[in-house]
């Protein structure tokens, strides 16, 4: 049974989040504590990831206001509802972060340091989420007061905050991302980070347009970034399903070698199989990203005006937000399965 538990813990690490593997001081308690805390940390990042989607949906309600210099009572009601929605989303962001406890005490000092060092990145991401909400609220208040604020002012504030958030996410992967390319969690995190690089690259183009610094030379940087992203996405899409299925096979080998293993162990194996299945959706997301990038580059390169470029960028970012939304739904499901797997592991 001890050998079985060892195999179980190996698989649990293999399928766990992208945090780097433990050293020689790992314990089952450490593994479970890191998993639980990482899931809570992810919840804060998830709230920030939803900011652009929520703002886009809420701000669209103001598109019906035709005369921004002469706000009617009906317009005020629309704006007030939009402000209330954004304030509620902003508070949810803050409350989710406030519920994040300090990193758990661990025997593995290096892992504890990495977890502790990731907290400022969470704070930075949440701060930039608040900046986006506050910028939108300020813009709506000015609109309500009949000031007819420039859309570019809001667009620039949102672009700056989103770039900073994406850089925080990229830094988080650099800090805690596993180097084990046999780990499907690592491959999933790599592909997510690649998409964040793509979003950042396009936002930098948008920002340059907003401040009058756009030039054709920026396209060379974009092509270099996209080339690297393609390599990462192609690799992760090819490897991830294979690696996830290997994790289940590890547990199947235990069951085949010892048919008398407990029903609890078999239940754990089935839960790991459910987790592995969620990784099978990653290649499709990668292909959608590559298609969106190719379409964006073709259309953007042919654009002849700032307005046309911005519209193409908005379409691209909307496509990536939809991909990210689907990824987050899968990730949330996977996190729930990890919680259930942790409970089953505790019962063995």
C-alpha cells in the first residue's frame, strides 16, 4: 500500500498546477497545502482575467446614448446601472483577493519562497484590475455629467492596465512555472502564457496608435513575437494529451499489479482520468489561437488607417477573450476536480 500511495502522490504532482516540482523535503501534507493555496490564488487571477470581458459587456449598454453632450434622464439611468454593475464586479475582485490567505508553511523552503514571491504578482494583477474598473467608472461619471469624455482616454487607461496585468501573469509563470515538459499542467500553463504574449503584443500596437507613435516597424516586432508563440502552441498542442493520458496509465499500472487495491484508490484513479480529460481540450484552444493570429496579421498588415487597425485589433482581442473564457471554464472545472481528488487522497 505504501508503494501505491507513492505512485498516487507522483501522479498528483504530475497533474497538479504549474508550480515547480518539490525538492527532497516534500510531504503529502505539503502537496495538498500547495494545491489548495494555488487554487485560491488562481481565483484572484481569474477575477482579473474577467475584467475586460465584464467591462466590454457593461460599456456596450452606453452605445445607445446618441447625444453624449445632452444626457437625458433615460441616459442617466443607463449609465447608473452600468456604474452599479462595475462597482459590484470591482468589489468581487477585491473580496476574492482578500480571502487569499498567506502561503502555507512548508518543509520545502524553496517552494515556500516561490509561493511567497508570487503574492506581490497577485497584488499587482488585482491592482491593475481595479485601475481598469476605476477608469471605466470615472469615464461613465464624466459621461453622466455631460462632459462627453474622449473614448481614447478610457481606451488608453484600459490598455495600460491590461498590459501590466499580462506582464504580471507572464512574470508569474517565469517565477513558478515548472520546467518539467512531461507535466500537462506545465504545458497548459505554457499555452496560456503564449496567448498572454499574443494579447500583450497587440495591445502594444493599440497603445502606440492611441498616443500617435504607431509605425510600420512595430510589425517586425509583432512577427517575431508571433513566430515564437506559434512554436510554443504547436509544441504544447502536440504533447499535452499524450502526457495527460500517461498520468492515468501510471495509476492503471498500480491497479493491474494489485487487483486488491481499495475502492478509494480506484475512485481516485477515475478522478485523475477526469482531470486528464480536461487537458484534451487544450489543443483546440491552441489551434483557435493560431487561426486568430493568422487572420489578424493578414488583415492588420493590409489596413490603411488607425480606425481600421483598431477595429481589427478589437476583433482579435475579442476572439482571444472568448478563447480565454473557454479556457477558464475548463480550468475552473479542473480545479474543482483537483479539490475532489485531494479529498479522495486524504481518505486513502
